[in-house]
């Protein structure tokens, strides 16, 4: 079992929290009638937000994958 440093544990926790938020926003966009009732502008902004959140999640996952790498 790998022992993580405190700052690494914070990155993992941040990734886990962000993942929950990403899935919640995806559900809101894909399932929610509330989303469809929003203006086109708000729908566009929420889709852009989700794209940014996916990018951020990907970066956190990459960082975590390098934990323990000496490079």
C-alpha cells in the first residue's frame, strides 16, 4: 500500500469531490427538466462549465497517477 503525503491526500480528496460534482452536473444536464427550462445562454454556460470541470478532473487524475514517480 502506498503511503501518500498530506498534500497528495488533499489532491485525492479534491478529485473525489470534483468527481461527485461532475456526475451531479451531468445528471442535471442530461436528465433534468429544470435544465431544459433554462435559457439557451444558461444551458450553454453550464455545458461549458461541465467541459472545464472534465478538464480539471483529468488534470487531477494525471497528477495522482504520477504520485510516487520520481521524475
